C-alpha cells in the first residue's frame, strides 16, 4: 500500500531484537522475521507511522488470525483517536469517501459485497481474458526488445496489470494512461509531491464515479457494468459502494501483480538453477512447472509482505500474547510463508514444491478475490519474458537494487536488465 517513513533504528543488541522497517530491513526482511518467529512470535512494535501494532509471524498463528472473527477489518474498531485512523489504510481514501470496500468491512456487509463482486469476477471471465493478457504482454515486450535493455518494473511489470485491470473494469482505452499516472503516484516512493497520493486517490474516485454514471446508460461486458446490473437487480449496492469497489479492485489488482512479477524475476535471477529448470520446461511446451513455480514465488518472496490491517473487537489470546480490544494486528505473510514449522527448507526456492499452502494471497473470507487474474498475469509475464529474451540478466549488481520501503507491499523500485536485442 502506501509508503512509510523509516523507523528510527533500535539497538540490535537490545532484547527488542532486530531493527524493523529501516532500509536494510526492506532489502531483506527475512532474517529479522526468522528471529521474531523464534523469540517473539507475536510481537508488539511501534510502526514508522507511530501506530503500535502486533506482528504475527508463525504460520499457525497467522492462519488463525486471518480467519478469526474477533479481528475486524473495520478501522472504526481501532482504539487510538480518530486522527490516527488515517495512518492505517490507503492515504486519502477516507476523505475521498472510499472506505466501503472489501478491505475495510466485516460480515454481513462484506458477505453481501463480496457476493456481488464475485458474480462479476468469475473464473470464466478470467479465462476468457487470457488471450488479451498475452496480447498486452507481447505488446509491452515488443516496445523494448529491440533495445537490449529495459527497466522491467516501469516498462513491463507496472503497466501490464494496470492496462489489464482497466480493461476488465471497462475503463476506455483513451483514459487508461490517466490511471497509469494516478497508480504510479500511489506507489511512488517518497520523491513525489507532498499530498500527491491523496490527490491521485481523489482524482481516481472522481473519475470512477463519473464512469459509473456514464455506464448506466450504456452497459457493456465489463466489471463495472456487472456491478451496476447487480445493484439494479435489487442487491442493494449503493453508488458509493460501487465506486469504492471499483477503486479497490483497480488498486489491489495492479500493485500485487507488479510485485509478483518483479519479485519473481528477482528470485529467478538470484537462483539460476531454478530459472534454467523453468526455461527448459517452457521450451519443451510444458506448463506444470510454471504453475507450481508461481505458487513457490508467491511463497518465497511474495508481493504482499503484511496482510492489511485488522483490529481486535474483544480481548483474546494469540500466540501466547494477550491482545486488547482495539489493538491493531498485522499478519506477516512473508514470515509465515518462511516458517520451518510448516515448510521444509523454507529459505530454498523450489519451483516444483508441491506441498505449498502458502498465505501469499491471504486466507479465510478476505482471501484475495483477484488471485486468479494475478496468477494468470504472473505466469504469462514470466513465461513470455523467459522465452522471448532467454539471455535476460540483471544490468546492475544485485546489491544496487532498491526496494520500496512500504509497510504492506514488498517490491522493487526498479529492475534494470540487459539482453541480446531482437529485431521487431
């Protein structure tokens, strides 16, 4: 989600354990998470925003917390004063009246809205979209394959899911570059103008509201039209809810996939033996290793480092710790998915791993609705790059890569590569 200012370093020799949320941690958080799993499996810490929260790091506790009805998604349950609530979500979403989406509500409203969105976001629709994802992928690769170099974040991993989700939502092609600009501001690190994220959220909200108005008179075969149809058939989807749902589908539908592709490529660069296995499999026309490989990349260094915010509605015990009513709880998916108590050799990338019930897209009623689309985009992107640019390699030393210092998401700022140019 949004970026955070780095926390002040702690004394690494203190009983508090490793320093969290500084730039060194952002580069490789896994040693710190291993320490927490061993010594403080449910750990209270002050986040860079100043909010105090519990971090849940073991797989069993994480799986329990993700499905625990005593942990609410509604920020109204946060015990801190109202002014602090804006630090626990997407910047600007409260002012833009975009709070009524699936990441911020509980049953029964969550059940009703998810049912409506599920009608629009069916496996059939994702399957039918497969050729278009391939077309978008091929087009983007074609724009740089003749140069012999590219930044695979800005030129590939970022625009692919933006254009894909825009088309699924029904955003006209002439407007999609605006969404690319707004989305870029929402995930940009630090250097953007002050308040730029909130302004982009407001612009996106205004546009989506106007688009919903226009589509009421000209329904099409897209997600927004399906949401309007559901509302018109008496399922009680308000216009504010429809706008918030379109917003979160777009927001969640691109950022996770950007990081899935970027982190996945990085993991393959760092594990050349596994990459070679995958390229050999793809060259033979096989798909099994690609399918299990995407799941392993989600587990090994997934796009969502911490699950989105939850707040205790009553006191309860979690991982041996007493959680008070109103306390924020953050499930560390990245830590849970490297738990040796659940996964054999968890720090080893094994693209053929079969026992892989990772938590990369969550668990329970808030399991990521867009996971099938993200998997499709991830598989298409990786397979196309590895086949069309087989000698693809990093253009800088791995130590020179920089990771975005966000709280929820984990992803690279850039991924410069080089390869033998292809005639287009």
